[in-house]
């Protein structure tokens, strides 16, 4: 199975051993999950399903960063006390889990919370200090990037270039402005006691520690969004490989961003769409299918027009697979179509290519029960599509809609097809699915 390794920039063979250990960076739970989260976790859900399809046992770990400035700011704003951050984290962990499960993403076997692993984080930091890779400054602890000659290898950046191009707040506590925090000092008695005083962990150290605890010092796949390459994943590599002296992950995989109006969709820019709001307008399986019509590494320019188009395409698959053919044994079944679909899966999880094969051969697939069963098996068990009929959405026939329908019927009687198409487009924007019969 070929996967694009961000570290080398090349497609590499991921040798599927009996067990594959995969770590994917999870969310900071201070708000509801948005489309970008959905895209990321659908992508890695397909990764684990594909690995299992090819015979691997996958151990999937995804963390919750449940202590963070954003969570504390939310607690201060809503509850009047930043130390009540746990209540905010609990609320949005529950919300996230429901919203991602609604996309038919299987829960990872391991979902650790940072706050449940503070002693191990402190121990990891102590080991880095002892080995000469980190230093204490006041109540803070920093990783020294100059202690790591390979720093920047994931993001393909050199330390001198980072100095020249980065906007860095000057901090007198740091030996180097690019050094990053492993432990953040806090007022006496707040958060956790450590050898360096009270405080809490920095962001980057958390994933190195949680991966070590749950999967070991060396893993097979580390994943996350493209925006995590620098500094988060770069810093994870620096911490883990400096201490362990060997590659942290065999394969680094990153999904592309979801853009809105050509900008990355994010909470900070205010241009994001919350998943549970989208579920009010589109079936979750349409959203999942929409993600899969794009290669996982490529950006998505999010639009409601794109979702509407995806829904029509997805409905074709539902109609194709509406026959109950799961009683057909497809183990060992091969055909040119199935082999082509498998080829696209094995070639860096090319789901758009796989779907293209189905639509190219849709007529032949429909006529062959074994072929249909094999296609359905891949769609359901590998791509995670339920293929259940979509609920019928009722739309109130307002006077405006009735006028448009009458005008379109008139245009069709007069064979004014251009005008009829124009009116059909207007009706579809209002939620009316126009299906013509012969005049």
C-alpha cells in the first residue's frame, strides 16, 4: 500500500504488518466540531478501514487536549473562572464524539485525555532535561531546538530561515526565540505541582507522551491536518527522536485543509461551519461522501453547491446498491472493476479515483450480482458509507415557488428550454428537486 510520507514528500510503501499503530492528533474541546474536523477524521477513519481491509490489525489512538488557553478563556467567559476548564472540556468532548460518530467514523480504540496523564508528562520533561535537550527557566521549561541538528526536517525549514521569517515574541526566559515550552509556570497552587513549581504542560509535549504511553516509542502512522506540520508535528519529532534516538513514526500523513472563500476554514477567522448545523440541511452521509470525492491530501473549497452536487451523485450510489445482496459471498472475488477500485485504494487512498471507476462501469455493475455485492462491500466497509435512503425533505410550496413552477411548465410547453433550465436552477436553490415527465 502506497502512502505519501510528508517527511520525504514521496509515495512510500507502507508495509502492512499484523499490527499497525496509528496516532492522530485530536481536538482541543472548547467549541463544537466544524467541517475541518469532519474532513480530518473521516480521512483517517478511511485509513484505518482500508488497513483492516488489507488484513492489518489497527491500534488507533486519538487524544483530547483538554487543558489549553482557549478552554480556559471559554471557562472564564461562561463560568467566570478559568479553573473550571474541565467543565468546558467535558461538554465539548461529548459534543465532538456525537458529531463525529454521526459521520459514521468509528471511535479509536484509545482516546486519552491530557489531564489524565500529567505525571507521565512531567517524567518525560525530566528525561529531556537530564539528556540535555531541555532547560528550566524560572517556573517554565523549554526545549532547545539548537540541541536537535535535524530540527525542521518535516516542514523542510532551516533554523536560520525560521529566524529570518518568523514573527516571534521576544521572551527573556528563552535561550533562543524559537525554543518552545514544555511546561508553563502558573501561580502557586494552580494546576499541577512539578519539580519546577506549579503549572501545566505545553501543547507539543502532550502528543509525544500520549503516543509513548499508548503505542510505544516508535509508531507506524502519525496523522493530522496539514496545518499541524509546523510547529506541532515538527516539535513532536524533536522531542521524541531526541530522547529515543530513532524515528518516531514510519509514516507522516496529513489531510488537506477545508477552505471557504479561498481562506482556510477556522474558528479564528470566523468562516467555519459547525457540523451539527450542517446536519440540519444535509444528511451526514452526504457530507462524508462529499469529503471522499476529494483526495484526502488535497484542499477542499467548501460550498453548498458542492454539497448539493455530491448529494445527487450519492443518491445514484444508493439507487445502485438498493438491492439486498449482502448474502452473496464475495471473499476472493476478483474482476477488472474490483481490481481497479483496489488499485486506487492502494495508491495513496485515492477515493475519487475509486468512485470514478464505479460511475464509469455503473451499468455493468448493476447487472452482475457478485460485482454489485463486492462494490457495495467496499463502499460500506472501507469508505464507511451507509447507503441508506436519504430522508425526504418537505418544502412548503410558497406563492413564490408556485409562480416559478407555473412559469417553468409554461416555458417547457413553449419548448423554451433555456428559460426552463434557468427556472429549474432557481427552484433547486429553494430546495425543490425538479424531475420532469414527458409533456
